[in-house]
C-alpha cells in the first residue's frame, strides 16, 4: 500500500505533476524524471560519441531491458522482442500466423479498432472468417461462449485484455485455461494492462502478449514490446525479415534468429528503449500489486463522484474494473468538455465509437470522455476533477 509520503515522493519525481492534473494515463502517462534523464542522457551520448559507438558502450544496459521486461511478465528474456510501438508488436505476431481460406479468428466485442481492421483485411485477402464471442451480463467476454464457438478451424484467439474505453478487464487468465485446437494461437493485446495490473504470461498461458511503453508503464513514446512464447517463436516465421532477425549463410540460404528477437528489425531508438527499461524497473520497484490497488481505489472514487452528478452518465461495465473511466454529459459534447478542462490544466482524452466499433454499436455508445487515473494521482485531484465537471 502506498502511503501519503510515498505519493508525495512519487509526485516529486514526476515533473509534470507540478503543471497538470493528468487523467490521460490510458493515452500516455507522465514520465518520471529518471526515465526522462535516461533518454536524454543517452541522446547526448550518441551526439558526443556516435550512434553505433554509444550502443556498443551500453550493451549491458541494453540487454538489461530484456531482463526487466522478462521479470515484469514472468517470462524468459529469449521470449521478449523490443518493438517501436504496440501496433508493430501486435502485427508482428498476427502476420506471422499462416492463415488460409476458411480459418477462423475468434475475437472479443471490445476489440480495438487497429486490430479489428486487420481482421477485416485478412477476411478480404485470405478468406478467413471473423467471429465475435458473446459477453456476459456484466460486459466482459464470456468464457462459456468461447468454448462453444471453438472448432478445429479456429486458427487465432485474439483478445483485447483491457479495452480502450469502458473500464472492464477481460478474464484473460480464464481464457488461457481453455484448451485450444491444434495450430490455434492466443494473441493478447495488453496495451492497456501492462503496467496497470500484474501480468504473468505463464498464468495467462498466451502465445503472444503485445504492449506499449507510453501508457501505464510511464515510458517514452515510440516504444513497445512483444512476448512470444518459446513454442510460438519456434513455430512461426515473421512475415518480414532483415539482417537483424535473420543472417545470410551464403547466397542461397539464411538462418532465422533462435529467439523472439526474430520479430524485431535492425533500426530502433536505443535511447527510448533504455528509457523503457528504466520505466519498467521503476514500476517493479513500486510493485505491480501496489500499483493495481492504488489505480482501482482512485478510479472507483472517480466513478462514484461522477455518478452522483446530474446529467452525467458513466458507461463502464465489467465485474472487475480498471483505471479507465468513461462518461458522457447530456449538456455538453465531449470535445467541448475536453477543451474546457484543458484550459484548467486538466488532461483527458476521448473514447470514440469507432475505437471499439462492435461494443459501441451493441451498446449504442456516444462519444465519451475517457479519464484514466494512475498511482501518482491523488484523492484531491479526483475531487477537483469531479468539481470541474460539475461546474
């Protein structure tokens, strides 16, 4: 449990806390000073010594990023690939699966737009079928319906762990307990869960887990990572290779890397990736269980405060809810609310229907304000935010 003294220290280590009330952590969280220093210092090192030389002098630190992510996920470092963003990580896994006509993709109603548009593209390009798993009365994915829909033609189970809006946490661990058909892979989009809740890929039993650094992990933009289980990376060939992911043996043959880094490409921002490692270590030092408890406390307080306001509708569902709080107003459109809050140095984002189109159509959702709390936020900030919405 974080004490008031802990929160004061964590806020003092976060420069942005002096200037803004930041409830846009589901978009991009405020980075700690130590993360900022890591990235800037390395950029200075590159400027003074050269890009190749700076990396050569920092290899131990660079390899440490894989080690830190492995600890975060309870994985082996050989199962970690560093990517430039979560989309690249997710696509690296998705496009490696050899789909053919008649294969089935099972997904959740809350699937993120970037994922779902690729399902439709694959439907057009390869003739795959896309089927949606029903939800329970409380809104999360139905494990029973997943079991009912599984067939030998199911090639992929692709789930968004925590949707971009709506507040719920899908039962990813229960899904991992379901026996999937042979040649079926479980791809879990952890963009909104990594750094917010404890993640154990062994318990999740997923083949792939993709995530970003900029959200709940409080890392820099332009960072992401992919967990690929040893089984998955050893069975699948990436859709593209380069001189980092594979090596030419001669003019006729090549050898692919024997780890998850076969999904990487050669060029990347070392400064950003080192800063991501610092952000992961920062989260591990606090403890993911501690972070998760704090996030739930603040978001529950925020939901309760907003629910008491006339004309405000909170749209969150799920038996287990996270740090994302979505709501709408009968009096003002969300763009106006966002602009007015910004003038008060309060940061939020919008959840648009197209972001989770299936869920939005099923529930008739409007454009919503998305407010997302993190552990460095305070109860006073929650009260200030609710007061600002009331005004």
